[in-house]
């Protein structure tokens, strides 16, 4: 079994190594999505895709998502349709 990331560990941080808040990351994500003109894209779509991909690799969704129960984590597991890559921005 893989070890969990210790609580309080920063995975995404600023250039000064300070942790971003959820709202800081959400703000950055929103600006990128708006600039790319992607309709109906939400930050939790990343979580759903990551949990789904982990499950496809044979990992327990609960272990990866840190949900309390496996059934809670499995609610995020969906078949994600493949999409066409965006054209590069000029």
C-alpha cells in the first residue's frame, strides 16, 4: 500500500514556497479557463479525472482521493470522453 501524503504537505506552492489557498488555485484556474474560452469547465473536473485515472491504474480511489469511504470516492469515477486538443494560442 502506498503511503499517504502527510497532512499539511504543500504540493502546489508559490515561487516563495508558500502554499496556495484553495481560492488562490481556483482563481488561477478560472483565469486560464476563461482565457482558453472553455465553457462549463470546473476545478473539480481535475479531481474527477485524477480519481478516474487512478482507478483505471488499479489503485483504490479512496486512497488517492482521501475520501472517508470507498463508495464516496467511487462516486467520482466516470468515463471521461476524449477531446480534441485546442489549437495553439497566438
